[in-house]
């Protein structure tokens, strides 16, 4: 029986029941882009960690058995997309999965979720950062924020960046193996910028006017759109512009609907724009 008659993305991330982030956001976005989303949960949350209380279940010890069942079905993936990986063991499991499932037609998109605001997350050890460094070498597209780009390249973090400096950081990331990188969350006055770098020499700083405050799940939305567009053959810069504008509209909608910051963005209201 052939289970490979439709484009598929293996999406490896945590599952959060409430708060609009991770797999709960990525699955509908990917589906809307006419690609089958095959989720791999790394952990299960009732609601994300931005809330005062939440239930958490670590899925690490189940991940390989879960993935092995897909081998029996001979599933083939046009995309493999990774999000937050919470332990050294999870990074190693994902690395092995990529090695076993990447073919000439597979695009690997890695969001190296390690930190923000100039600091790595408290749960991230130096050894985990080193393993993420090695995982990025297996990627085709990488979507770090500016903090994570600095961690990957051993660059000192700062608030203001010239395009030449962004070019240097991006080149260092692409020299690891990826052909495309977009550094997200670069603040310039009234703009939030994303810097696109491609090994073919193309670069572009894409600016979007700031609106509202940072919200959970927007990075997951961004990575999902980039992944789907890559698989659907859409130009990288056009894809980054589309993702940036979509997220801005989602934040504007959240403000309009008075959605609490913890609850993410009401992207469901705007899926027709994708």
C-alpha cells in the first residue's frame, strides 16, 4: 500500500493544548497550505509554560518507538521541521530521524530554539547548544532569532546590527551546511526585521512595522509558513515577507479581539489569507 501520494512534513515539536503554540499551531497552518502534517510530539503540555500552572508529560522515551512505526509504513517526507527540543536526548533522537528519513527530495527546516533577548534558556546546557550546532549542519533552512544566531556562531549579542554584520553572522551559519537562513526578531526603531541570506548570494532585510507585544506561537507560525512554501516551490524572500505580514495581521487581530498575551494570536480568523 502506497502512503506517499500527498506531500508530507514530519513536524517535531511539543504539543500544547491551550495557548496557541507548537504543534497545535503548526498542524492547521501546514494543512491550510495543502501539505499533510505528521506530528511528532516531544512533550505534552496542558497549556504553555507562560501560565502560572500547567501539566507536563515528557514524551522522550516514547519518541523512537513512535517514529519506528512510520518506518513500517515506508513513509516518505518532503519536509522535516523541528521546533523546541528540550533535552540532549531529544536532539540526538531528531538527528537520527533526519539521517534515516532525509532523501534528495526532503527539505529540512530547523528552528534552533535555544534562547532570546541575548541569553540562552536556563534549561539549555552548553552540551545541548553544541548538539544543536551539529543538528543545524543537517538543515537546508534555519530560522534562528538574533540571540540563537549569536549562539550558533559564537558572536557577542547586541541590540543594534548593521547589514554587513548580519551578512557575516548569516554566512557563518550557512557555512555549516544550510543553503538558506533567516534571522528573525531584529529590532530597528519602529520596525521588526528579518534578514534573509542564501548561498546563491541573495540577501534581503525585510522590515515590518512593530505592532503590539511578543506573543506565544508566532515563531511556530513563521517556521511553518517557511517550511510549506519551500516544499511548494515558493521563492524564499517572498515566503519570509508573507510570514512576516501574516504574523503582523494576527497580532493586530489579537489586539482587536482583546486576546490575552498568554493566549497567542487568533490565527484561525485569518487562515484564508495563506
